[in-house]
């Protein structure tokens, strides 16, 4: 039986909760209130939500994939299912930004502004691509020291290259669909991959050296924060100092949550499942706040017109609704797996059929 590390659920839950808070506040708060001290300070805190989510994805992948590194390479069902899930993440990232609920109309929109928005990479696509790269590398069966060193260095190098990559001649000459992963994106794959790789490195250390992971992580976190401040003071490599500082803080947060894991295990079940079903919560809350090809979001109906009180009443309702959704969906998967699979397949085939056949 696989061990469930609840501190990873806590980490994902915190990231998704801040995304719900952040997307609602950013999408609905009255424009006149965005100059307040609270909003300005919150913008700084919001910058940690996506990196935490990315770090957790890399960490969880290392915990799950780590034991298989010592086994012979086998293209079995486990590997195929993992690759299928990663591909699903990438496809889901595209579906969330479909310009029209019609294949014909979507094709006709090529080259227009809606098509450009569709190609801009989101966090799900970046996670999927990053984990595919890590999975392919793991198939080469690298030794453990090489894993820690190479992924750690890769995380740092990706952070260093992030500001320069969008302007490079190589990226500018890439096909449009590929170029959007590096430039003019909702989330740049270089920036995102740096946190995924860092999470993978930390997860590998945790898998192999749980007894010393706490001390090692504290040392690494402090070194990263100090390094970030030094680089910032020197006024060089702006992308690196931001990455180093955020990484140090995220590792400290992960350590804190790991020490509080028993408290999480005793928490009410609906709250516990909020982190376990973070993908469902992330997708549904985006559809509610911003809308999709299937529905109009609250931003369409209300726009940036709400007061702080109104926004936080909505956030409270949405947070409660997502907790209930996570709980119901998790229990359905556990107790009625057949029904859950039938629901997923029905949604998939209904969406695909209507998308392909709808003329306008």
C-alpha cells in the first residue's frame, strides 16, 4: 500500500485556496480599490501561489516515481497510465482556453486574438510538459547523486535563462504553437519548470533520506534566501534572485507543513480532500470565476465592480462550494469508482462530440 504524505495535500490545498482567493479578487474587485495598501501587499503574496503549486507537482512526482528508478525499465501499464495523465494535463490546459465551442469556428479563428489567447500556455500545460521531460529522463536510469545535482542545477539555470529566452532568436523562429511556451505566455515554461525541477529535487531527497531531509532542507532554504538577497543587492540576474528567494520560502513552508502532518490527518475529511482533489478544484473554480467555452464566468456578469465585502462574501461561498465538490468527488471515486469513471467518460465523449459537430 502506498504511503500518503498529507503535507503534500496541505501544500496543494494552500496553493489552490490562494488561487481561488487571488482569481476572485483580481477578477472582481472594483478598479478604484486596487490602489489600496491591502491590494498592493496582497499582490506580492499572490506571487507565491503558482510556484507552490508547481513545486508540489514536482515533489509529488519524485515521491511516486523515485522507487521505480531502482527497477529495470518496463513499459508497463503503470508507466503508460502516468504518461496518459501527463498528456491529459496538457490537453486540459488547452481545453480551458478554447476560443469557441466548435472545431470549425476554432479553426477559422487561427491568427486572430482569440487564437493567440488559446495558444498562451497556462500552468497545467507547463506542469505536464515539465513532468514529461522528467519522466523521459528517469527512463535513462540516472544515479541518485546525478539526479540531485542535475535537477538542482537545471532549476537554477532555467531561472537564470527565463528573462532572456523570450527575446532569443532561436525562440522567435520557432513555430507559433511552440513559441507560446516560451514567450507571451500566461506561464512561461522556463519559469514554471524551474519550480517543478526544484520540487522534484526536494522530493528525491525526501524519498531517499527522510531522516536527514529536515536538516538538509532547512540548510538549503536558508542558503537560497541568503543567496537571493545577495544577488538582489548586487543588482544582477533579476530572475535568479526572485527564484532563489521564493524557493527558499516554499521549502521552509513545506518543512513546516511536514512537521504539522499529524494535525492535518486529524482535520475534517472535507478539508483533507480539498488538497487531494486540487486539479478538479482548480479547473472548476476557473470556470466559475472566468468562464469557459461552456459558460459565462462571474467576471462577465459582474466585472471589476465589487467592493471588498462583496468580493469576500463571494470568495467564502466559492471556497465552501469547492470543499464540498472535492469531498463529493473523492468519495465518489473511492466508494463508487465505476460511476466516477462513467461520469468522466460521459463528459469527455459528450464534449468531444459536440465540439466536433457543432457548426457555429
